C-alpha cells in the first residue's frame, strides 16, 4: 500500500504551502471521498471554488458541490473528505477529473492518478504535492432566495444549487516530507 507521511494540521505550515486565491481559483484542487482505493470505492472531482480559513476555532477548507456530481454521494456518505493540490504539470489530470464523471469513467486511468489510503480513513493521491484530510463539520444548501447579487443565478440554469461543506483540516500529507511516490 502506498502511503505518505501525515502531519497533524496544527504542526503543518499551511500558510506557506497554500495561497487562498491561487491554489484554488487558479491551480484548482481535487475533492475526494471514499472508503477504499478500488474503482467504485472512491470518487474525485475538480473544484476551483472554495476557501481556506477558520471556523469555530478550527482550520477549515470550505467547498461547494452540486448535487448532480457523482462525487456528491461519496462526500455525503463519508465523514472525511480530502482536498488535493498538484503541481502545474498535473493540470491535465485535473482537467480530466473536471470534465468526466466517475459514474461512467475510470478517472484514475483516464487522469493518470494513483489513489492511496490516508489516515484516519481517507483517500488521496500518490501524484499530489499536498493532500489535506478533513472532517466534515457543517453542510448547507445554497438558497437562491438569499442571493444578494442577481447575477449569481446565472450559474444555475439547471437549478442545481451547490451544497456547501465546511471541513476541519485534520492532517496534511505533503509529498515533500515523505518523498514517497510510486516507483520513485
Ligand atoms: C476548473 C473546474 C472547476 C470546477 N469546480 C467545481 C466546483 O467547485 N463545484 C462543483 O460542483 N463542480 C465543479 N466543477 C465541475 C466538476 O468537476 C465536474 O462536473 C466533474 O466532471 C464531476 O465529476 P463527478 O461526476 O465524477 O463527480 C469544476 C470543473 C472544473 C473543470
């Protein structure tokens, strides 16, 4: 089993490794949930909307997932969610994971990703530069009645309003610390 060396979030320099706008909005991230590394046990999707910050005194990642995504059911089912960040050389993999569905596509094969089990029961990737294993703290469906800018509605021609997840960062798995990568 491939593994990286995890670090408790409190001991990891998140501010040095992640930039709140660039890391999500420009570089994108993968949102992954599952209970095993075999196909069908997990699913992942690309996201470029979300934020880092502090909620209830905890370091958190907040993301939004439309209920129409195959990943949605996995994130709903699992208590843990992984946010994965990649070097720019892997941008094509994120493009694949953001334009195909795990319901019909073997994303690991199509994107060239190797799923790995991360403590305490999450799924990350051998190829990522950083995996953040997080625990769901809070969910809320975006309510169009509360959009204060009418332009926001244009993002929802199918009325598939996102569900927002606030997730506590439990452990960081940086590739740089473990140096453990498949075949290298
Ligand atoms: C750059 C980019 C950013 C995306 N951001 C989000 C997002 O924040 N939330 C979301 O629900 N879908 C987002 N998507 C769309 C999903 O990644 C896409 O629909 C994916 O195919 C879903 O895969 P799945 O059906 O296997 O879950 C994004 C796609 C791309 C390419």
